[in-house]
């Protein structure tokens, strides 16, 4: 009985939990970013969050990182780019975009990440796109839009797009690129590879911090600001990135990317819990649409033997070049 029940559990089930928790932590990061002004400036919190993550990692991963360095050294440029662009530049652009554009635009553009992941995967590795993924992306996008507009979809006709939207689109493009490169990371433990990227993110965050300091816009955290720094350093920066990395490893970038559209849903739920906003039929419908989209992508995915993965495509590309 137990064996039969266990055999019916999908091997992807752990990824669903990991990626759901990831989206919840990222939603917490979005809420924190709206509270941060006046308590800590964007580049200061970006640098400090990675400093906190590195300090938390080093007791567990420091020696292992040093031991694995001979394996990582040939990939130092990739590590620098993935940490610098996927972590530091993404946050820099996202924070900067918030100065010029509204929360609805930010949420809607962030919902484009699953689309960008699928497109980049197709262009880079020729990974096929299934009808289930197309339907899943469409449903999750509608759900994210419903959550972002609080049910008033007519506001989409009056949106004004500006340079802030260009910045947030650039941020989403960078994170999509980071996502499709995850399956091709060097063959070292995930914790070790993430520690290397966290160090890269910390180092690459220093030049933007210097610019913010030199222009007189740096605001060092007060008591509330330090609480935010610790939360984003240990939650969205450390735990969420490790969980996302493992989720991508289990089910691949295309399927994992759909979970990003849970972020505006969880943002609405956090607003209910922390601010007391009502959770009504609009929020329930948005959550149902995003979950339905994820379910469609999972149920209608190709058979394992026929499914192409970025890792396999990357290996085939390298073989052809050799």
C-alpha cells in the first residue's frame, strides 16, 4: 500500500513546494521594497542584502567553496555574469524602475519572465515549446494581470509606459537569462555554486553603491531598515535563490518560470495579512488562474523520453563544436 501510494507521487512534487515558497519570499521582497524608502536607499540595501547572505553562507560553504575553486575557476566569467546580472543588475534596474513607473506596470512586466524564459530557451538551446506551456503561460499572465489591477482590467487601457518600464523589462530579461543558464552550471553542489554567485553579486554591487554615495543619495539603514536588510538577505536573497535553483534543477527553466506569476498573488495575500486589505473574489480568481496555468503546463508536458532539457541541449551543442 505504501509503495503504491509513493509511486503515484510525482517526482516533480518537491519542486512545486520549493518554487511556491520561493514566490512567497519574493513577494515579501516586493512588499519590503515598498516600505524601504526613508529607511534605507536602493543601492545600500542591495549591497547589504548580499553581505548578509555571504556572512550567513560562509560558515557552511566557505571551505567547500575554496575546495571547489579549481572546478569553478574555468567558469569564473559565467559566475560573475550570472551573479552580477541575475542578482545585482536585476535589483538595481528593478529598484530604479520603481521610481519612474507604477506598481501595476512592475507586476505586469514581471509576469513576462516565464515568456522570456521560454523564448530564450528556444533560441539558445532549441528546447521545444509545448501547447501545455503556451496555455499555462497565458493563464498565469491573466492571473498576474488580474492580481496587479485588483480586478479592474480597464486600467490597462490607460497605462502610460515610460523609461521605468524599459528598465524593468531589462531587469526581467536579465533574470530570464540567468534562469536558462542554471541547468548548465558547473557540476558542483548547489550551495557551493550559489556561494560563488553571492560573492559575485556582492562585489558587483559595490560600483552602483559608490555612485549612489557620491551623488548624495545613499541612506544607511535605521532600525527598521536593518530589519528589512536582514529579511531580504536571509529570505529572498539566500533561501529563495537556493530553492529556485533546486526547483529549476528538478523540472527545468520553462516549467519553473511559471511560478514567478505567483509573486503578485502572494503580494496581494501579504497585503491582506500585513495591511488588512480584503481578500475577495478577484484575488481568489487570480490565484485560481495562476494555479490552473501551472497545472496545464504540468499535465500537458511531453513524455520524459521526448522532453528536451537545456542541459542536454547544451551538452549536444558542445559535442557538435568539438
